[in-house]
């Protein structure tokens, strides 16, 4: 081996590529989070499904807990 200096090929370095990839993933996660938050907020408006579900859970918490438990058991058995 000789002690030759490392030559720059003029292309993007590995660090620059990694930085760009991280920024792209960050932007994708940010956009997805914003879309999901908007969908949840839309569902919470009066008369919408999440509003009705929250109202039902406040009115009958024991029944809501029982239904949630049954759904958990059903879906847990299918995936397990």
C-alpha cells in the first residue's frame, strides 16, 4: 500500500446521501403524522364517528371496556 491521498470523485459523499435519506424520511413521517392528525380531528367533530364513540364510552364505561376487551381477545387470537 502506498500513502496516496484520497481523491474526491466529485460525486455526493456517503454522508451527504445518508443525510438526504434521513431528511426524506423525516418529511414523509411529518406529512403522514399531519394527515393522520387531520383525519382524527375530522372524526372528532360533533356527530362524527369518533365523537359518538367517545360519548358512548363516557355514558357506559363498563360496557365500552367489555367491548374493547372482547375485540382484543378476538383479534389477539387470530394473530397469535
